[in-house]
C-alpha cells in the first residue's frame, strides 16, 4: 500500500508558491503587452487591458486548474510538481501568438492539449504504480520537485512568443496609447533588432517629440522613407496597426502614395511643423540631398539659423558639400560634429579596402550619425 509522506503539505505549498510567482512575473513583466494585443483583437477594442489585473487573473485561473486536475490525479510527494504540467502548458499556449495574424494556431492548441493530456496521464499512472518502500526525507522529496518545476518554467518561457522586435513593438504601442512618446524612444534603444512597424512608431515618436533631427539615426533605419509609414497589409486590431497609427498622426496617405509624396502633400496643405519635419526626414531617409539642401539651406527663413542647425542637418550638409564643391552650403558647423566628421572620413579612407571591418568599426563609433546611414544602409 502506498504511503503518503508527512512532507507532502509543505512541498505542495512550495510548488504552489513557485508556480504563482513565476506565472505572475512572466505575464506581468514579459507578456503583458502581448495579451493586451490579443484581448484588443478578440474584443475588437471594446475592452481595455490592465497588465496587473491580467497577471493576477490568469495566475489564479491556472492555479485553480492545477487544483481541480490534481483532485483526479492525486499527485503528491516527489510527483507534486508534475501536477503543474497542464497549467504551464496552457500558460505557454496563451503566450504563443502568431504575430502575422494576431491569432492563435488552432492546430498547435489541439496538438498541445493532446500531448499534455497523454503525458499527464502517463505521470499519474507511474505515480500510482510506484511503491514507496523507504521513508524519504524532506530534501529527497523536494529536490525532484524543484528540478521538474525548473524544467517546466524554462520550457514555458522558451515556447512563448519571444521575438525581440515584436516585443519591443508591443511595448512601444503601450506608450503610444498613453501619449508617452519619450518612452517610445526608450524602448530597445540599444538593440539593433527592429521591424517595419516598430520603426514607424519610433519615427512617429521622434516627430512628436521634436527629436528627429538630433536622434533619428541613433536607431536602426533599414526601410528608408517607408519607415515613416505603416502598412495596411500587416495585422490590424482596433488599437494596433495602420489605422491606429494614422489616427495618431492625424492624416492618411492616398492609395499608392509613398512617404515622400504623402508628407510633402500634407506639409503643403497644412503648414504644420510636424508634417514638414516628416517630409524633410523622408528626404534624408531616401538620401535625396539635393532636394534636402534646397528645402533647408535654400530657405531664407532658415538661413539666419544655420549656425544653430540640428545635428542631422549639419551631417547631411557636410556630405552635400563633399558632392557639390562648387556650390556648397555655407554654415558654421558645431566643432564636435566637424571633428567627428574628420575622424569618420579618416577611418573611411584608412579601412576602405576592408568593407566588412570598416562597416563594423563605423557602426560602433559613428552608428548614430547620418554619415553611417548614408554610406552603409542600403
């Protein structure tokens, strides 16, 4: 006859505490924005999401699931941790979202439920048919439980959605919803990972905060002027995607209209600073320095402020002057920017025969400049 250890109760509490802490922190700190997106998509924007409440509710429901299933399975002692297998599997499934559709994979759910059910039934069978012939110490029973809980947590975390750019995009959307554009610019600032929508959100935040002409090239810009728009072809939800993006921007592009044409049109129609700035940014992103020079240094109202021109203006003018030595733009560059450009050109000339090494060195030393973007980002 199988013996029930007197240590089962404290082990049960330890496992419950570990699972509750893991589930709450995993949802609240790592997957809160993802579940908010799913809720917004499924509810069509009719309900809002609170990450704290979501983390508490999901954790409570998963703990209740474990409790009810273990009434049937009656796993205890060395097998106590296995009773959390279904709850961990469900936690992994609800945080595994297809970011191309904002939906779950029905096939993955069916296969996951079947596999976990079979494995759980197998563990219950093994536990019920094992004989506890020797008295086990508390440590002997706790150790395998801690090992199993660790494996379950690692598998849960590794199975959930964890694409860096997608997670940064969702974090950026959270701040856009709160009109905290300075926080948008802080998301993943040191990372080279990005995607089209994250780039568009960052560029919108640069424009909204007026920091584009000083900091726009401190983040990856792999999409050219297209990085100033958000495509309708991607997944859409009431609070996420192109519709929401253009609601925030306040203007909508016409069918087939590119970023340069779009921002030029609305800049001419509205004479609003943010749209003019985005138009100028689109020229820099498309490396159209002739139009950029005409629009900036050729503007009489700007001529008086050339000495105080923003960082990226000066960087672009320096390239323009190199390309147009007979019709240069006359301005007094910032001394630090001028010295930085000399260092950049010296490195470029020194390493020009080693393109890969040159690019890596320039990225580390000058990756936040327009020069690096102009020369290396295709």
